[in-house]
């Protein structure tokens, strides 16, 4: 690649990064400001009022260690939603990977009739508008008793998550040589140890990426949670939307920060697995 | 030190219209070095995988030291296979790779370290224990794979195309190493190859397999001198085949009666086929042979260094003869020649 092109590429990356980061900075200032309106370039007054109203920081005068504990122990809506989002996210991530593992192995290693068709049907939830299938699902979920509870929400989150997880893991298995397992078996490793010592290290990078996708898709799910949870299962996206429609920018900014912070944290720790050189994503072309 | 009996082994795959392995019977003695020889896709690797337990046979039995292996899981069979592409575990260094089998047995770590060192010395690769497989050359990887396979004293060692991924000069070296180690450890060894020369150089006995069927199982020498059928003879470079009929303790052909001394005369069918290796045919311009001598015409002469090859037409029959170039009579194309087929060198077979 010639040098100028390289430079342009680097600038493009910088530009992209700025476009992504600038709103975050604005968010951050907003969350700690008091009445920051249009012509002002910087807010006149900094304040923690948004955080107080979210019941994450105690009122002035009660900001001691005990004060924090007491406030958080009162189970404010934000913390409840945060815990819900986190636990649903982790649960569906683990379940989706357990389900996807055998499917991805077959799709990645074997060739059979209708394989393309099966892959197409499998990824169809990503093309279909969620409202289209969730309304139909809702009727069934109500009759099965899954509607309006935690379990139902977890179940419906699996619908948009599975395609990402299965596809990512299929990519890994397309690059995977099962003879390594056979080799370990002839050397005296039983099935469990073969999986732990041979298979798992080989597919771990792909599993991390798949888990990342799964968690983030679940984390940002609004419509499905809203409809199947019937307002009884409160997650962070639901709280963000209802707060945003209340029209207090500082409050919205504060809760948005809580919303995006875990996502950024997870991306930060897993980014090395997502890069182009990683084994996790290099198998995609082979599916 | 283990002997292996394969009985009526059959294995089919849905994607193939003939059985991949069709009724194979083999008795391999303790400490033997046996080659499974045949073109690719003939089922030889399938047999190996059934011995390791990675495939289950449709029917038949595999018996190791009087005990059927079929119900025993792969990891408890004591059968170790070295795959064609070595398959060193990429996340482990050489020491960890070589010590893998002992670690699986739960051997004490100090003893493992000691044994790993011994094995690496045996394959002449000391001092590379801390490297990762990626940092090794193909030949080194092959040796490490061999060390890894041998560390737990396997009852049977299986090698899948052990030399096919190596350069020519490494191949000779590796072949010597395999023979040396095999003789030292006396481990019953089976290796798979499609290279007839490799099988002859390495093996005590060769099992020749075509299309899933065992053709013959005997010493390399017998394949040259006493092949069982045309296919086997052709695979080992046989080119001369003469249709014959039994007649008065001899064989009659359309070039004349051929005297035959082979010990299998009584086993021969009425119609049979005579073969003789090109290097065993003798030529002379004057008819100075007692019997089995036929008049023919030289069709072509091809000089190929140490040997010269002649094609001779005798009564519509084309024979090929290969003579040492040194001290050769002056024979040219279109010369009339007497062809002598020494009666102790010809061999007759049924198919």
C-alpha cells in the first residue's frame, strides 16, 4: 500500500474515533452539569443532581460510606435494572454458547445437503424486523406462561443472539482440525480431558468473540424485553428510554453512562480477539 | 511387544458405493514392522483408525494379545497413532507435547521430565524442549511427534504416511531413524504408505490393499519374486505377463511350452498367468539356452544409465527386459534375438 493511502487510512480511523467519542464527552459533561442549555459552550454549574435523583449518590450531607450503603441497599430502580440487564446478559450468553457449540461444530466441519439453507434460516432473525416475530411469539409465550417474567425475557433474547453466536463459532470450527482431538485420544486423554486440554484452547478466542456479541446484543435489547417482559422485567434499555422521554438531559446522560459503561469495559478487554489477525474471525470466509 | 489379529474386518461409509474396508484378515506378530501399502483411498488409513478406535468397524474383530479391542475406548487401548501432519498441540511447547501421554496417565512430574529428556535424545533432538511447535521444521515436528507417541511404551505404534510430508534427503534420515528406534524398542509397528519403494525399504512384511481388499500379506521379497496376482505384480513393477495353461507338469503358452519349477504348481488353475521380472530375462543372439528359449525381435532399446531396457516381440507377445549396461552385447532395434526365461525365475499365478 502506498504511503499516502496509509496516511489517509490512519486519518479516517482518527476521524471515526472522534465521531464515536465526541458524543460520549458531551454525555459525560451533561451528566455532571446543572441546566446546560444551548448557547453555552460549557455548563455554568456542575452538579451531581442527576445522580442523586437516580439514587446512586446520596443527598449532600449523607455522602458517607454508610450513606452510600444505605442508599444502595434501598434497591433503587437503576441498580435493579442494572442487575437485571447484567444477569440476563450473562445467562443468555452462557446458554447461547452451550447451544451453539454442537451446531457450530457440525456446520463448520461437515458438508451436507441444505447446509446453505440451514445457515440462511438460522440467520434470518437478524434480517427479520423483531416486531414481526415477537408479536407472534408473544401470543405463544402468554399461553405458555412465559410472558411478563424473567425466564421469558431470557428466552426471547436468545432469538436475535443465536445467529451471531452460531456464525462466529462456525467460523472457528471452519479453521479447526478435529484430528487434534483424535491424536489426544490415542495418547490416552479421555473425552473430558480432550475437550478441556485440546478443543477448548483452540476455540476459546472464538468463544470470547461469540460471548461478546451475545452479551452486547442482549444488553441493548429494548423491544423484545419490553413486549415479552410486559413492563414487569425492567432492564437498563427500558429505563434509558423512559428517562429520555421524561426530558431531563442530565438524567438521561447519567443513566446512559451507566448503560454504555459495561459495554465499553467488555469491548476493551476483548478487543484483541476481534482484530483481523485473530483466529476467532479468520474462518468466516470458509463457511 | 504385542501381537495383533485382524479378523474379517468390514467398514462401509454412506458416501462410498463399495466398502472402504472389505473383509480384511491380518495376523501381525509381536515386534514386526508392517507396511499397509496401496493407492490413496484404498482403505489403509481407515484400518488404522479402526485399530485406534476412532472408527468402529461394521463387523469383524480386532484382537490385541488375545483380547478384543472393540469395546475398549481409544485412550485405554495402548495404541498410539502418529498422524500424517504430526498434529503437535500448538498451545504446548515440545516438552509438554512429548510428556502429554504420561501426564494423562498421572505420572509424577519429575519422572515425566526425565522420560521426556530420554525420548528427545532418542529422536536426536535434545535442547529444543522449550520451543513451540511452530518454531520447528517439518522434520523436527515429525521427530517430536514420534517421541510423543513412543513415550508411554505403546503396545502398537501406528504411523500414517510418516515420510510423505518430508523432503527427499530428510526422508532417508527419518526412515533410518524409524527403523533404528523400532528395532531398539521392539514395538509392533504399522505404517501406511502409497510408496512401494518406501514399504520395501522399511517393512518386514507388506500388506497390499486395493479398493478395501487385502491382496497379499508377505515379505517385500516375495512381492518381487512370487506375487499373488497381476495387480500385486504390477504394483511392484511387474510388466511381463503371459497367459498359460497347465500341460504335462509344464505350462503351455502361445509362444511355446515353458518349463516351470515353482512350488505352487499344484495350486495353479488350469488357466493361469506367468510373470517374470524384466531383470531376470536373458538375451542372446545365438540360441545357447537349453529350454524356455524363444525367438523374438527387438522392438526398442532404451538406455537408462546402469540398465538398458529392451522391448522384444515374441509371437505377438511383448516382453520387457532390463539388462545391466556394463559388458552388453551389441543389440539393436530390429535384431533377431533369443529370449531365455530361466525356469527358476518365472512365476505363475492364478489371476
